[in-house]
């Protein structure tokens, strides 16, 4: 157990006794010293666990594989998985390659060769019966190749993108379209709750129609951030968050949006 201070501290608008142990572990690994950023991380972790100010009946924490909050402003701080902040492939820390800019607003690709390797293999680390994947996008452009994350094989894909009205795929070539493709910025979420149930959410609200195409396989190559592993496309978008885990209900997708938006607001980078 980490030695955690019990000194009261103001955290995102509510009073908390010290830091949650998992928040403290991430803060230490990422080398975060800014008080506002520490508070934002602490609040985020507590809300993920259902013990924060935005309480829920579900423990999002244990249902998560990887949570990338992109706090700290550097390539080093932005590589750590909040769920398991070890500097190892097995802990799904990100290895950045090519041209990726790191600052207080998160990560930004150069649209040419910048990406991050998560070491998450969908076919190994995820289940076709329950997949959740999210992005907090701060850029308001659409077009071919603007992937917030992706893993591609012929006929088997997992991605978010903004090509025309396309929102994303999760497990097969089953498109989730939405009506606000002209404004892709915000919290975007793909949720598969069964092998034949896939939904897309924009800022907590379902968009498009539920896809009922049954899938039987997931990609065997690793998920990349700001790119689709297996395709020669790289995004120029600015991202403030990504996460991967178990699929969730409509109600829980809205709850997750609320505490991710609160997190971005705490950091002054909400859209």
C-alpha cells in the first residue's frame, strides 16, 4: 500500500481526504507536480470507481483495460495507463512514434507519421461480447484518415474515424453512422454489449442506429492511437482522452461522458 496523505484537499469541486492510492500511483509514475492536474486525476479515478462526486452503481474501474488521460504535457507522462501505470508492454503503456505533439491539451498527431502503440490486442485482451472504446476529440475536422484509434485487418476492424458521416466500427465492417459528423469534437464512444449489438454515442447520447451485425473475430494486431494499425493513415486531431474496456449500457455511457467531461473541465480543456 502506498503511503497516502490524509490531509484534506480540494478535488474538482468537492472535499477529499488525500489521494486515492491508484491516483497517487499514476501521479508518481507520470511525474505530475501540478496541483490542478493531481486533483483532476484524483477526481477521475474516484468517479471511475463509483466513489466520487459523480456516483454510479457500476464500477467502471474494474471494467476498464486501459485509461489514457493524457495529463502532464510530455511524451513521458502521456504514455502511462491510469489503470496500471507501469512502464511495460503488459501494462499497456503507450510507445509514441513519429510526429506527435504533447502539451497541456493532450496529444496531437501530425497527419503524416505520428501514432502511439498501446500493445492492446483486441483478439487477446477483449471479448466480442463486450467492448467499450472512447475518445475525447478536441478537433473539429472530418476526412479520410482521421482515426482517433484503430486496428485493421481485412474484414476485421476496430476503430474511430471521421470520414464523411462515418463514426466508427468495433469488431467488423458494421458501420455506425451519426448525424453530427460536421462536429466530431467531444466525447465519442463505441459500445458493444453482445456479438450482435453495437452502438455509437456522441457526448453521452446515442447517434445513428444500433448495428445488429454479428461478429465472430477481433483484430489480432495492436490498437494504435491517432492511426489505424494496418492502414497507412495518420490523424492530425488533438485528443484529450482514450479508454478501452468492457461494453456498457446506454445509461452508463451517459454517466461515463459526464465524468470525462468533468475531468476535461477540471483541466480547462473541455469542448
